[in-house]
């Protein structure tokens, strides 16, 4: 499984970004997938996740300011982020957990850096 994230960059506070993550090597439409982020000196945290059935859940940090969606035809998950704040500065990773029957294996993309200037 390979995950290729893109869409990060430098944005001013209050701005918006859309991140994309293309998955390969999995049965994407059957998989749950999500976005995490990690700021310098902090633990990685959930931003948003979407199930194979389209159910979504959001972490506390960006709830109400982001939307996760998926396009199964393109094997792609998106994260639309609005009203960005400097504290949203982090590397954003897409995550795809697969259960092989002995527990989950988590696949991670390489991350895309989001920098929000004040």
C-alpha cells in the first residue's frame, strides 16, 4: 500500500487549503482512511477519518473547520480545511488502516507540510 499526499503549503491565517491523498495497492473503496497531523514537539493527532461507507469523524482540533471526503473512482481522499490558524501548522499525514486478521497495520503517507502564517 502506498499513499501519496499533496496540497500543503504556506497560507495566511483565515485561509483555506485542500489536501489530497492518492492510495494505491489496496481495495480503496473497501477501506477506511483518514488524516492525522503532527506539529513540532507534539504527538500525532487525528484530524478526520472517513469509513468505506462514507461515515466521517473529526478530531477536536479542527472540528467544524474541515471536511473530509473521498472519491473511490480516483482512489483519493481529500481534506478541505478552512479558517486556518497558525496553530494548524503541522505535517499532515494520510493514514489507511488494514486489518489482516491479527490486528491493524497502519499505512502512512509521506506527509505534506501546512504552514499557516499570522
